[in-house]
């Protein structure tokens, strides 16, 4: 029960079991029996499982003196006898859950040691890893990493990352849980590296290294394809891939971080078309900007770059081309004559690969050959396209094909690494491409060179080259279409039989798969070599060898008859395939036709249904018409006696009668409209007449208008005065009401005060009730008066509104009349002007007449009244 004693006891046990020696002791190189002692004590301690369960309960204690030594002791036990202690914790109830609580401890020492404890607990135990993950470990660990400052954090971040790696590595369910929980999105801030990349601390480098490895754990090629694919997509959508590409192209990043970033990007894009397309679009921040692929290939074929970095770039290029026919096509197209940049301003990926393929550095040769082989992987069309590539080897000499140049270098006896690379490229190129085989056989020097290489008994180093030469010769036989007479399958087999011997040939072919470096390369896609000399085999090539080794062995032993039979079978199979494809095409076309016909049938059935519906409607209408017709017939039969003259017209199904009535109605309407229009015309005529008369009476109307206006204003003023009077009366009355109310309240107060004095006397009560009655009556009267006054006020208001509206109307009329007066004045002025003009003309004419000697009367004579008819006649005679 004493926490201090428990603490000391736990510390003592920890010191007994632990092997964590001091630095001085480590230097003295103590004998190894110390290790054995620790594990022996651990074995004794855990023999009784209750000891471990007791320790788990003590770890639950909050007291620092108990919890901390308990955590250290448990960690030490796990270090010494991990699997056994893990099993005990797993079977103890809530064992793992208790330990998970350590991550939530507010004391950093316990929390950090808790992380170390969980590291030991989760090592190589999938069951415990799952429990820890489902106990919300990811959330807590990522929170700690964020709190500590991501990659800039200390050793605690490193410990958290190691624990996350334990939980996720080779644990598919935890990886899925991590992805489903949207924790990939939380990894993005880890890689937000600033522009200033100089002076990184060793801890930051370690942290970033672990962070990159954690990304790789999620997209490892060894994971199930579906899981990897979904993680790759998540990394693209949350911007993690874009962030990694930024680091890839940044300057000042440490070499080992850059190498690991390249490897990480490789696995994030491997086999994911969306990510591969994005990577193809990434440009380096140079002037002019170059594609990231070109920049990376430059470092791959540069012999001054570190070996590990060059391997990483090769892996990145392989991952970019993996299951990416579009990317393969883009790389091969940069080698084809039509697309090569004539200006030479930019270096393409194809040119870099060719440069690497024929450089003096054997490592560049090997890397370029493997990279080019990946561009052709499982792509027959590109294998044929690459045959078009021509190379200008030296000035003055004709260009040589790429295939020819590869075989030329092979025959020159270069380094083993270069020859192995070229042979791998040729084997990949020629496999499953009979046209490439024909091109290869067309050069007469190639087959003698291969047979010469295989037949010789050379040292161990050359055995690998011999094996690859045998494979290339085997491919030339197996994929031979017998188009060249001198190099038919049968002739090549005879050549092997004579020069090499079948058994010897098969033995040499077996050198490849028996080689140690072959088995290493076959393990995983990433090219990882301890030294440049070990760089011999490519992972994808090992698959090709497995596929072809047995097939070629069989092909060598087959007789010509069997070959013929096989060819016949192949031909029949091809014919069969052609027939099948033809029928498939026919079936596809028929399916399309069927679909079209089905659609037509559907449309026709719908149309048919509509038409049937309309037909049924019409039939019902016809039936109705028939019934009406029959009724009318009967009616007409009855009326025929009285109206014989109109019998013909009534036989028309009663339609003419209806039409006649409609026409009559229309006629009536038109008559009414005519009368209305005539009335309107009359009104307009009368208005015109009035206007004419109003022009004459304009002066009088103005005067009357002014008087009416003044009268209206006076009336309006009177009304306003009355309203003011009423308002003052209402105010007075309201004052009286308020006085009465105050008196009433006083009386009520007096009444309440008088009650105890008066006692139960009935007279006082009667007086009080009378007073109340009077008051109520007076109040009612006053209310009624107020109501009446308010009503009167409303009516006066209405009266005032109406008067104001009449005034407005009169003002409108006045303005109209003023306009009319102005117009008439204008007309009069115009007439006066006209008259003046006429007078001038008349006077001018008179002067002219006088000049001509015609006697003219003065204006005064004309103006002075009317003269008699005789005088007028006389005047006329005189004028004549």
C-alpha cells in the first residue's frame, strides 16, 4: 500500500532485468554473459503470469513514483522476452487498453516512455497492432507529432513515427483503417519544407526520413494492389504527392532526404495512371522550365552523382512507366525522327537515354538500357516503332539503327555490366515481336557472335553474359516467323546442335536463374545494390526470364515435324481467333441493331397506344354525334308537320340552327359596337364645339376660375378654422375627463378610509353606490360625446380632403385652359402675320397696277361700308 516502497521495488527489479549499460561500461567490453543474465531473470519473473498482470495493474496507478518505474520495467521485460510477455498481456483482460492510457498522461516523461513501451509491445505481433490501432492510437500519435512541431520536433517525434511504422508495416487491416480514418490527409503538413533548406539538424533529417518511409509503407508494391491504389489516390487528392514533388525539385535538400523522396514519389505513382500523369506534368523551377523526368534522367546518366541517388532515379523512371502505355509512348516518341527538336534547345528524355546507352560509364550504360527496356515493356507497337530510330554515329558515315548500334557495342567486348544491360534491352525488345527478331537476324554478324559467345568456356564473370546470349538466341528461335530463308527456326536449331550442343546450350541458359544477383533482383521492384558492381539484374527482367526459360528449352528440343505441327496449330488457332473476332464483331453489330430495333419497337408501341386512345375518343365522339343526330331526327319528324318549308335546313344535324343563332348574336354585338362608336364620335364633336366656344369665352372663364379658386380657398380656410375649434373643444373635454377621473379616485380612497369608521351602516354604502353610478353615467356620457366629436372630426377631414381634391381639379382645368388660350393666341398671331403679308402683297400689286395706268381705289373707299350693286358694276366696268 506504500507507493514509495512499491516504486523502489519496481526500480530494483528494473535494474536486475535491464541491460542498459552506462557508456563507460560499454567501452570496457564486458563479457556477453550480462545479456544472458537479463533474459534469465526475465524468464524467472514471467514464469508466474500473475507477476505481469500485477505489473499491469500498477501501471494503471496515477502516482508518478509507481507508474513511471512500472512502465520502464515492463518495457525492459518486452525487450528481453518480447513474444512471451506479449502473449501474457494479450490474454490478460484489458491489458493493451491499460497501456494505451499512457499516451493520454499529462506528464511528458510517462507519455514518452509509454510510446517506447508500445514500440516494444507492437513488434511483430499483428493482433496487438490491431488492438492498439482500434484504441485510437493513430489519432493520439499524430496529435503528439503535431504538438512537437512535425519534422522540426525532437526525439519524441522519432519515437512516435517508429511506433506508427510498427502498426502499419505489413498490416493490411491497419493500413485500411488508417486510410479510412482520413489520416493520410494529416501527413501533408509533415512535408511542408520552407525555401531555406540549409542547415538541417540531424534530428530533422531522421524525422523526415521516417516520415517518408511511413508514406512508402502505405503504397509499398508488396501491399495488396487495391489497398495501394486507394492510398495513392488519397495522396493525390489531399496534395501529398504535390508536396513531395516540391521537395524533389527544391534546392538545398540533403542528399539522403532527396534520395528517399525520389523513392517515395516512385511508389506513390507506380501503376497509378492519375499520379503518373501528374508527375509527367511536373516542371523543375529552372529557366526555361524543364520537365522533372528530364532533370532526374540527367542525374541518372551523370557519373558524378551518388550511386544511391542514381538507383533512386532509375526506380522512379521504372515506376513512372509501370503499366503506363501513355508514358511509354511519350518517352519513345522523343527518339523518333519526326519529333526530335531540330533546334537543339531542349534535351529530351530519349536523347538522354541514348547518350547514357553509349557513354563510357558502364553504370550509365546499364541504367539507360534498363530504362529503355521499361519503355518497351509489354508494348508490341512501341517495339516496332523503336526499330525506326536512326543514330548518327560519326560525321561522314551513314546513320545506323538503334538496334544495330546496340549489337555493335556488344561485339566490341565492353565491360560486363554494359553488355549485361544491352543484352537485357535486346531480350526485352525482341520478345513477343517477330518483326524485331527479323531485323536482328538481318544483320549477318549477330548470330555468329551469339553462338561464339555461348560456345566458349569462359570465367565466372562471363558466364552471365553467356546465359543472356543463350536467352537472346532462344528468343530469336521462339519468336521467329521464318521470313528469312537463311535464319529459319530449323536452321538455327541445327546451328546450335553443331556449334554448341543442345545440353550445353540449356546449361548456359540456366546460368541466369542460378546467379545470386538474379535471385536478389527477383525479390522486389526497387533496384537496391550494395555496390555498383552488383548492379546486374532488373526486377522486371527476372519475370521475363522465368516466363521464357522453359519455353525456349522446349523449342530447342522440338523436331522440325513438331515445329510444323505447332505452326499449323498456330495458324489454325489464328484462323480460329480471326473467325471468333469476326463473329464477335457480327454479334456486336447484331446487338446494336437489336438495341435500335428494341428502341424503335418501344417508340412504335407508345405511338400505337396514343393512337388507340385517340381512336377510342373519336369513336365515343362519333357515338355522341349519332345520338344527337337521332334525337334531332325525331324532333324534326315532329316539327315537319308545322314547318314543311324549312325541312331541308333542319336535316343538317342541327348545326345550321346553331350557326344562325351565333351569327345573329355576332350581328347584335357589331350593332352595339357601331352605336357605341357613333356615340363616342358625337361626344368628340361636342368637345370640339365646346373648345371652339371656350376660345371665345376665354377671358370670362379666367375670371370665373380665379373667383372659384378664391372661393374654394376661403371655404378651405373656414373648414380648417372649424377643425381647430373642434380640436380645442376635444382638448378641453379630455381635461375635464381627467379631472373627473382624479375626483373619482379620491372618492374611492375616501370610501376605503371611511369604511372602518362607518362600520356596517347601509346608508353610507347606498351613498357610495349612488356616487359610483353617477360617475359611471357621467363617464359614459363624456365617452359618447368624445366618440361623436371624433366622428365629426373624421367627417370634417373627409370634407377637407374632398375640397382639396376639387381645388386640385380646378387647378388642372385652369392650367389646361391657360394652355388652350396660349395656343389660340399663337394662332391669332399667325393669322395677323399672314394678313400683314397679304396687305403688303396687295399694296405691291396696287402700285404695279398704278404704274401700268390702271386706276385703283384707295383702301379707305373699300373699307367704308358696302356700296350698291350698281356702283360695283360701274367699278368693274372701269377696271375692265
